[in-house]
């Protein structure tokens, strides 16, 4: 039964959404005109030569694009060569940069750096805010590779051969609103440009009706797949705790509360939440450690994500890691029908 606090939160959210709705209408008109210009050819779209897969979304971040890019890399390697192009959101640089062992999150962005750390032996990675320039660089190096575009569905100046749109299970696109009242970057009609939908961050598949959810998207006549996160045991990066009773989650991700799903209901959870793609500073580390020293109970672990760790790790000294129990939260994707999704991707790669 909803509590008075929950009711108040819902009421406030609805009032804010209502107040922002006129701005959403103006935003929607601008997006409609822009898309119309592309549809009529008044703005030109470059069709990417060779094999290319775009992993994108219609709404703002938090749908799980990077893990799904990682999954595609694992699926395609070593049968084909793979290149990955990202914008490099949050980086302090501009232009085309090919990631290397000397790259940092500040130079290339947290998510590209995270993917490079995990898959550098299996794919080539680059960032460029102008996708057409980035594509030209990568295609010149290896025109036969499968090029994966990370978050380029709205970037209509280029068009991938296969377009996959992600949507979070508990934030369905068909129930959302355009910015700023909601999280949609363009109307759901944009799905007409998609080749498949993946409903991400699902609960256990046996707890809901997959076919009923598919009906919400049947008008687009494209396949709908379902994925969820299966969390691994925490990886120790600092002082080791034999039995963790409480976790202090430090994160700069779009949907931090969803990280709670990684822990048993009996686990006491605290959060220190930063904005998505937050650039950590030494002062942040001091604040986090001071909070831990002040409020942590026995057997409390400081937990962060792989995306955050690429920016946090350089700020921690050897003494910090000896004193504080930093842990890394990792996961893998689980699919409701992994075979069907793999065959869908393979069919595109083989036929093009």
C-alpha cells in the first residue's frame, strides 16, 4: 500500500510534469520538423558502407547501451573484426581519438574507457563527436570490420545497417513524455527507423508476461527482445571484508537506485550519488572517505560500478586501498531468448 511519502512524491512529480508539458510540446515540434527534413531529404543522411550496428535509444541515458555493446563484441569476436565508435560523452577533448593503453577517461569518456579496458583485445575503439568523421577514419583503417555505433540513433546524419533501440523495463517508452517533462529525446514514432527493440533491466523473466509486453510494440512490426542483469560477486579492489553486511554505493549513473537489485533485501544500502558521467575529484574522494569513517558500521563495503571505477581508481593511493574496502560491482547480460537474439545479429552480419 502506498505510503503518504510515496503519494506526495508522485503528486509532486505529476505537477512538475504538467508544468513542463508546454515546453515538451515546443521541443516535440522542433524534433518533428528536424525528422521531417531528414525524411524528405532536405537534410542528408549518410548510409554507412559495409556492416554496421547502432545501439541506441529514444530517451536519455540509463538504458544499458554499453553492456549491450560489450555483448555484441563478445558475440562477434573472433569470427569478424569489430570497431566501436562512441561520442565520448563527458570527455575533456574534441575530435577523433583512437583509444590506446595510454588513454584516460578524461580524454575519451568514462564508458568508452570502460569498454576499452574490458575488450581491448577484441575490438578497436574510437571516439568522435562528429560520427561521420569518426566513421571515415575507422572505415579507412579497416572497411571490412563490423562497426558498432554506441548511442547514435538520434544522430540522423549517419545511418547504420542495423539499428537496435533499447528501452528500460520499468520506464517503458510508450508511457513516457518528451523532454523536459519526460525522458524521451524524440517521439516513439522514431521506432519506424529501428530494426529491433530490446527491453533492458528486466526483472526475472518468469515474473511477467513477455508476450503481453511485446504487444505494446507490435505496430512497428520488428522483433522485441528482453535482457536483464545478472550480478557477479563483488570484486575487491581495496581492503577485504570477510562478510559484508552493509554497502555504501558510490555512483555517477543515470539510474542509481537500480543498483540496489544487486543485493539481498536484508542488506543495508546507502548511496552517494553524483550526476551521470560525473568527473570525480580528490575532494570527492575525501568526502566519500570522511562519510565512510563517520557513518559506516562494521563490515561496510564501498561499492562502485565499472563505469565509475575508471575515474575513481586514479584518485586512490595505495594507502587508500589498504585502508578502505573498495569493491567493484559487475554483471553480465541474461536474455529471455539468447539464441533468437544471437541469430538475429548473425543473420545481419552474414547477409551483408
